[in-house]
C-alpha cells in the first residue's frame, strides 16, 4: 500500500516538474527564436537599404551580363554577413547581382526561383546544405531580392533544442532519484504511524483477551456448580472482579490517551508551583517506599513555577515514582531531584536496578511496550504509564527521556519550560 502511495507521489511529482520544465524551455526557445528572427529581419532590411543606396536597383548591370562576374566593378561590399542581392525583371529573369562571394549561376537561378515561387515577401529555404533567408521588394520593372545566410542561426536554434533535451534528460534523471529519496522520507512517518497503530490495536486486543479469558473461564466454573452457594464460589467471583477492575483500568487509560491525542482537547493551563506539587506527591508515596524497604532521597529546589495542568503534572510524577518502585532492586534506592536549568525545570527520578539496553531506551515510551513483559504483568501493569507521561509532557511543550547512570541506576528526566 505504501509503495503504491510512494509511486503515485513520485509520478505526480515527475509529471508536475516535467510540465513546468517543458513550459520553461518552450518560453526560452520562443524568446530566442523571436530574437534570432528579429536579427535576421534587421539584417535583410540593412542589406536592402545598402543595395538601394548603391543606385543600381533597376538598371542594367555594369558588366553587361545578366550575372555579374566576381571581382567586376559592379561588386559592392554589402554586409558583414554572408549575403547577396538579385535584381530581376517581372518574369523572374536575373538582370544583375550584388554579392561579396562566389556563387554558381545555377545557384542564383534556384535562389530567385525559390524566393519568387510564393507570394510571401520574405521567407526561408535551403540551397546546397545552406539555409537562406530572403526578402522580396517590388520594383517598377521587377523585383529586388535580398538573401542572407542563416545557417549559423538555424544551427544555433537546433543546438538549443538538443541542449534543452540533454538538460531535460539529466535533470529528470537527477529529479527522479531526488524525488524518490524525499518520497521515501515523506512516506516513512506515515508508515511508521500506521505500523504503530496496527501494533497498538494488536497489543490492546491481546491485553483485553487475557482478562476476558479469565472471566470466561471463571464464569464456566460457576455455571458448572450452579447449585452451590455464593460463599462457596466466592473465589471465582473474586477472580472475575479482579480481572474486571484490570479491564476497567486498561480502558480508562486507553480513553485518557485518546483524549490527550486529540489536538482540540482543551486543557486548563495555569501557572502553578511545580516544586510544591512534586513535594506533595513524594509525601504521598513516602509511606509506600519505606514499606518496601527502599531508601528515598530527594532534593527539590523551591519556587519553580510552570504553566500547565497541575493534576496532569502530578500524574506524571506519580507515574515516574510508581515506575521506579516497580523496577528498583531489593533494598535499593530512589532519588528525586528537581532544579532549574537555564529556562527549564528539570525533574529527575532515579532508581537502582538493572540498566536499560539502548534498544529499549528508544522505545520505552511506546504504548504497551515493556522491557520485561512477564514481570510487568505480574505487577499489574500494561505498559501504558510511561506512554501517558510522555503524552502529557508533549502537551506541555516539554521533553521526557530515560538514561542509564553509573552504579546500575536508571534515571527518567522531565524538562518543562519555566513560567516567567
């Protein structure tokens, strides 16, 4: 599916760029063609003016021959370009020529015939592998035809087309691989989100399947002993209640995550004392920590204020402390530090225990992700706590991450902007 999406994106990109390139090249060629045509017209008019000023537009040639020989007195240096002029009668018979180079009589005849064969006053034709442009002027007793060699100009326009084709081929080649690279890059986040969504649905289904199986099994046991009293069957009812509570907690967490993910979900943002909030949560959890025979130490800088939801911030602290208690080694320690760092508040919750491998550090905040699935299930977790904490921190424009420290300690760090 994503390959087809990428190919469609790539095809659309290539077609769009090709059309834009074609239009750009067409505009450039049109401008160059107009410039070349204008230069040719100006040159032909200049040749005609020179011929007119020579004073021999309609009279007999000075040499007395219909075709003047090279080097005779009627030769006039007419132009910098390769050109010549023919004076003909009304029937197209050549009366005189003006040329700065040698040309066979048959060539003059063919040139005159080509120029007078149509009704156009100017045009182009090819003669002996040479391209010529001509301009016809009507005289009282015939025509004055100016010819200009435009082979170089035609070759320039042809080479321009070849150059455009070459540039277009190279550019399309480069653009294809560049577009393919960026198409793959643009599709990656969509594919990653899609894969995460699929994994999320699979994990949620798996988590719901276990308590449902337990409930279904216990109900079957109850139905098999339908004549027995409730007191005798209380064990199975307790199992059903326990699994129902776990399912309720799971669905509430999933609903909470869905609400946080909604961009339009309104959260009451207000300045509050984050130092005081952390201290309240620590005091609440202090008894639990000492009951588990763990050492607790905390250092909280007073007066740090942030803007956000007080309850959500407390929830983040509670999640990090609960996570630390689950994974702290026996007789281990939990350390809480909170301080100002530049324009941010930094909260660090550190616990002793096994280090987290790098592959787990990159995914530890994913939903339903566990570094030790069996251990987490036995402790009643679903792998949603850290995902909820990350969603809340992201909503508050902050950052949360985990890192390994020395002496087999793991720290979870939250950074939030301070309220000025």
